[in-house]
């Protein structure tokens, strides 16, 4: 998810899930070897009410359901100093409906980075219903370190600062515009240092999230991990596989990233994916009367920008006391690309913008930013940026930055604001701590065969990335004909749900890579 639109146009949105992972020596025996982690491995969780874990009024109602209980898992903030500061990882659990035939715990992560597994678990559990997974597993959602209600929490910006960020169009690629953008990047980094602390910023990367999972599954009594990760959650799963390959029971990674990509390609891969998704949206839209992007799908990118660029200088009303900026309008388009079900809402919203009403597009943008009804925000996008910088080798060469921006505009003209390529450096170029991972293919000797799921029309994690990750991990690849970001266990494709359930419950995989066709409308 882009923290700034300028960064988005420069294709650093590719960092949303293209988190670089590096091979790490296996550490499966750390808990048994006496690395100072015994106090964490031997802890007993205190499961109880989830009331204190809710961040919104809606969550208070959801979490009050007796089927859910919650706990905090203690882990070292810095694994090199296990006797130092403690971090607490929030867990929300739905206990197995058939305890007599319980297999163990199934840990789940929705992605991001920055997505809350605590918030996600009731939603995915509602889709799973009382099927085999719910019968045989305790379903556990967790907030990775720094995220959601885990402690300490990444909280770099207040509500007013986020509102100002959204209103700042930030598309100027002139030297003055680049300087302004980079000053804002520096200001954000300074706020994170002041409000979060260097020790936290240095220890929120995916490497350490995987270590937390290693402790978590041992503490709940599972000798090996059973895990479902979506989007960025696949990065957590891949990193776990590298560090603890023989401690894996089952991994299902849906919406996979390709950790082997170099710094330029990793930032361009989503440009292709989102343009492909927009082209698919446009092809459907032009078949409908009054389509806001015209009657010819080939011209849709240009028509979109023709419609939205006036917002750069003149935002339109978007509800009481609010106006829709160009930045928020483009965020709304990106949001709708994540799910085909949002296409009609986007089409109607674009039509309303043409008549001066930005309300519908603002709703889409608000959902992306996780803006609450009272105007406050979750820490999703702050955590996204901080964790991305913990995991990503920064671009420090302005010629490379310009190359990325130029290629991104060519690959995805639908988000070309018309100011030309930029040589602005990235947020992570001004980060105060070094990354804890670097690019490289997954190496996980001793890993059992796991399942990678990839959708043919996924905008955020393009299909090709899943193909590549499956090869690196020696995994079985499940291809799903789907125009959306992730698909398995979500009720959208019965074939994919069946394959995933059979694997997670019985460890049964197709004899070879399999394709699930799109279900009939």
C-alpha cells in the first residue's frame, strides 16, 4: 500500500508485498539449544476476554462473541538480547469445534505488511463456517510485532498528520517538487524515531515475525507450524520456512511475492499487475452504458486521467466537510482493483466525480487507509512503511530511482499523473536503521512440500510471482482463474477451497500442479 502517491507513481507501491527476503541460516533448534529463549518457550498463555483487543465499536461487538478468546504472547523485542525488552504479540483464537479430533492450531495472517490478524480472524472464520478447518483446528489470528494491538505499536503519525498526507497531492517531479517530497519523507522518519523508538524500528522486520511464530506454535503445544498467509503473509511464511524448515507441518501461501527479484524488478512487478487489473476492469466497464472511462477499453487509461487530473488543483466535495483529492481518487482506483466485486462501485464513483461528487470514491479511499467512523485511523499504513523499510534494501542512486519511475509509468499508464518521471528517492532511502533482510531466493533445505496459490488476475501479487516462489520452495502450485487479490478459503472458488482444506487437514496435495477454473457466474 502506498504511503505517498508520489511513491506510488514512482512504483514504490511495489513494496506493498514485494518485501525482500534473504536466506537465513536455519535456527529450528534455538528453543531447545539454550539461546536464552527458554523463558519464552515455557510461558503459559492467559486466554480471556477479547474486549481489550478491540479498536473500533464494530470490533467490540464482534469480539464479544463467546467463541473468541484472546491472549498476549511475550517475545524478545531484540532476539540478540533475549533478556532485554519484551514485545507482546496479540492473539485471537476460535477454538476447534470438534476438540476430540483436534489436529492443532492454524495460524493466519492477512498481509500488509501492517494488516491485523486479530481483526481478520473473525472475518475469515465466518467464511470458513463450521467446516473441517473449524472443526479440526484452533484458528488463530495474530498481530505481527508493531501491528494492531501488539505492543509496542508502530504509531508515527496522528490523525491530523494523516489527513494532511492524504490531501497532499505530491505529484510534482520538478527539482522543487522532489525536494519537498523528500523533506516529507525525512519528517516521517523523524516522527517514527521520536514516537516509536530506534530499538523498535530496528526489530519489526519479517525475520523477527517468523521467530515470533516459532515461539507461538511451540507455546500453544504444536511441535510444527500450520500456517496460512495471504499477500505479505506469504513473506512471513517463506521466511519461516528458511529459518525453521523442519518445523513446518503445512504452509499455504496465497498471493505470493517473489523474494528473488532485484531492487528494480521488485518495484515494477506490481505496475504490470495493477495495469492488467485496470485493463480487465475497463473491458468490463465499457460494455455498460455510461461507463466513465468511455466506450473503448484501449483508451481507458487516458480517459481515467482526463477525468481525475483536474482534482490535482481543484478537489471536489466528498461529504460533509471533506473534499476528494487526486491522491485519494487514485487510491480509490487502486483499492477497487483488489476485488472484482468493487468494480461496479468504482464505476459509479467515477461517474459521480464527473458531476462533482467525490463521496463514493472517498469511501473506497477511506477503506484503504482504514479510517474509522470517528475520523481516526488504524496504524496499518504506518506499519506498512516501517516494516517495508525494515525488509527492503533502499534505492540510493537517483538514476535508478528515475529508471524505476519511468518504467513504471510505461507499464501502468492508468496512474500517470502527467508530470513525467521522478528521480525522488524513496521513504526507505532516509530510514534511520538498516534493513534486516535483503533480496534472494528462498532456500529451505528439509522443507516438506507446501502449497502456493496464485491468481491469474491478481493485481498486487501478480501470478508470475507465485510461479516463481513455488519453484524456489519446491512447492505445489495451485493456479486459480481469479480477478482479485488472493482467493483460497474465501468462498470465491470451491475448487481452490477444496484443495486448500484437503492439504491443511490431511496434508494431501494434488499429484502435480493444478488449475482451478473460475466458477460459472
